[in-house]
């Protein structure tokens, strides 16, 4: 089905954008382009004079004299190309959502029940671009990095776009004859358990946004304790108390760990119980796949932490986190049938 292929292409596009965004963040490349030019910015600088101007603009922001002190032209080009590539991937994602949507709407191939939802996708992608620039702006004047709040909001909107695409893709799948004839239906308890677990996983992934924004993965590179304690030193040093969760790197990492361990325990419990539970085969397979992905995610997360977030593992951790959320959404959607 054409709509399903479109959703699959959209899911792949979001995955690529998230992975490239992770590389851009981990290589400290995100502030290398100090202007937002949605159309003309698709072209890179041409000639030595243009490159010199871009470097001069970059040297005016606080990060240039801190994180990138003494940067050379060759080093600047390296980080510039990553951010340029990130922005063009984002533009491509927008086209992947917008062009098929326009074509399907003109051809009246989108069912009425899906029109509002699928119309939201290109609009949300446009909003994601604006939110990305709003995030970048936070690191251009007084800060040497972007706001953790805005970074997490940028990640959250990407996950929201992905959720709509994944849910729709799962809804549009063609059910096999075996599934259509299967009398077993998912119980209300299982549906509630999967919705709750998927929601908790979403919160966990977003908490990782604050860890990333605060550079929280660079401290307490040990497991399972933090600084030799269960609750890390410096956990509640900020006032008001609630700001620690969003502005204190130690607290952000502690919360992310706690949430990750909790959601992993929930998912593995569901996977264990699904083996013998009265569930449709499609739901059982989806829950088991969810359990496998969350296990990989936990192992990758702990390894990434112990090694102080090397770029390849940091990107892999972000990628598998999004993959786990995708598995959660598919399992939850299939349980609704």
C-alpha cells in the first residue's frame, strides 16, 4: 500500500535525522552555523572568502572561545559540514513528509479518518525546523551550549512525529489470514500495561535529553553506584528543589538511570509473561521484540556511560533508544486491534 510505504520512508527519515543530530551534538558542531536560512542555507559556502566570513561569525559566539578555543579553518570546516549535513537532512525529512502528503491529498487517496493526522505531519516537521533554530539561538549569545530545555523539546517533537508515523504504519499493515481468523483478543489489562510502559519509556528517552543537554554523561562514569553512593553527591544542590531534575547534571543522570532500570524491568516482565499469556500472535511477537530491543538498549547505555560517551556509542545509544520506543509503539498499537 502506497500510504504504508510513505510512512515507512518517513520513519526511516526520522531515524536518520535523529542519528545525525546525535553526531552533531556529540561533536559540538551544532553552533557552527550561526544563521538560519531555510532556503539559501541549503548551499554551503563557496570560496575562501565565504568560508572566512562563516568562521568570523562563529568566532563571535561564546562557544568559539571556550569549547573551540584556537579553532583552525580545517577544524571549523569539520564541524560546519556536520551541522550543514544535519540541517539538510532535516530539510529532506520535511520533503519526505510534504511531497507525498500533497500528492495523496490531490489524488484523494488518504482516508478521511487519517486526513487530520497525516496533515499534521508536514506541519509538525515545519515546526521542528523552527524549534531547531530556537534551540540553536539559545547558545549564540550568553551560553557555550544550547539550552537543555530547548534541546529536549527538539527531541520530544521529533519523537512525536515518529510516534504518529509508526502508529499509522502499524495501523495500515495488512493482517494475515491467521490473525484475521484468530479468536484471541488482547485483554484490557495488557493494553493498559503496554500503554503505561510505552509512556514511561517516552519519559525515559526525554530524560536522556536533559542528560545530553547538561553533559551529564561525562560525570559519574561508573555503575551501578554514582560517586560510591546510590544517590550521587551534589544531587540536590539547586533551588528551587525541582530545578535539579532539569538543570543539575548529577540529578539528571540519576533520574535517567532510575527510569531506564525501571522501564527495562517492566518490559522484561511483560516479555516473560507474554510467553504463556492468552495473546494474539502478533502482539506476543511484538512484546518479545520489545523486550529484546530494551535489553540491547540497557547494555549499550551502561557501556556508553562507563566509557564516558564516545561519539559512536553515544549515537548508538540514542538510536537504540528511538528503536525501543518504536518497538513499544508497535506493540501497543497491535494490542488495540
